[in-house]
């Protein structure tokens, strides 16, 4: 008897992760972390955009001065 595949089940594809979502960067043999949220506290990093920093957990935003 032939083995049937289940309908609707898809195979998982391994995609490479994006490099822009790293929390740490290494410069001169030291680890440099991104900016942390002032409201949420230690361990919650803020996303760096072109003109602002935003927290994904509490939506706190800091704008950069021009």
C-alpha cells in the first residue's frame, strides 16, 4: 500500500536570517549592544530606524535630532 501525504501540510523551508536584526555587533574585540528601552528596562532593545529609535514592546519612541 502506498504512503499518502496529508493534504494541506507543507514542508518547512530553512531561510537565512536577516543580518539587520542582530542585537550585538563586535567592534575591536568588544561586544556593542543596541540602545535599550528606558520604560521596559534591562534586556529590551529598541529598533533603530533612519530617524528614530522605537521599542516593540511598549511603543516608546525617541526621535533623532536633525
